[in-house]
C-alpha cells in the first residue's frame, strides 16, 4: 500500500497506451500462469485507449472468460505537464468504470498527489474485503452463451451494502477466444 502511494508520483502518463492490448495480454497471462482461480488485475493508467489491435468487446469477453477482476488505479492525464491540475478525461472514466463493472472490479481515481495514500488504501481495502460465493448451475447446455449473474443481499439489520459482482460467466464447453484465434491460424 505504501509503495503504491509512493510510486504514483514517479509514474508519468501521456495518453498513448494500447490499453485494450494490455488488458487482453494481462488477463491471458494471469489465466495461464496464475496459481489461484481468482485473479485480480491492477492497471495503473490514465484510462485513455490508443491504437490497440483488439476492440472493447474482445477485451470484455477475455476478462470474463479468464475470470479476472479488473481494478484501475487511475492517474490524471499528464500530457499537458500540469501533473495534478487535470482530472481524468470523462471518456477514460467511462471506459475504466465499464470494464471494472463487467468483471466485478473497481476504478479508483487519483485527483491530487496528497490523496495517493488514501486512494491506495481504498483499493487495497476493496481487495481484502471480498467474499466468494459459488453455486452449481442446473443448466448444463453446451451453448457458448454468456450467463448473467445477479447477487442480491438483504441484511436482517437493514444495513445498505454495496455488492460488486462480475457480469456473468460462459457455459461449460466454451472455448476461450484466444484458443479460437489460435485454431484459425
């Protein structure tokens, strides 16, 4: 947590990241090399996508197939050299929020240098306060379709809880997109 907070002052963004390519490569690497079934991927970014070879729908499919939660530690765009004077562009926020939501992850925005420690602490806290709920589906069709998931929590004491879940999962027998692409070659 401390290292993350200190490192953000040394990171410089310029808005020229192939973010989609990075997401797909990282999710595939985590799937192949990860030791645990559950994977949380952390991206330190300004949220701007530029020149990736894949589109957003493939990114979403890959993240869901690989059961990877995407977390974004979002720095302001520094292309104008006024480091903490600019906030993250709205398109970057929309993109990181959308990708995080579909995977059950979250986006955290760093708007000023003095908030780096508290932003890092919130991110770490979110990762630590997770519960895993599993179930066995009665639908055994080999249909290759996305199966939606919705979790509703109703505490007896009336507390309001924020539930963050992934969008869904693919049914049994689905061949991962990366494997389908390899078969085509």
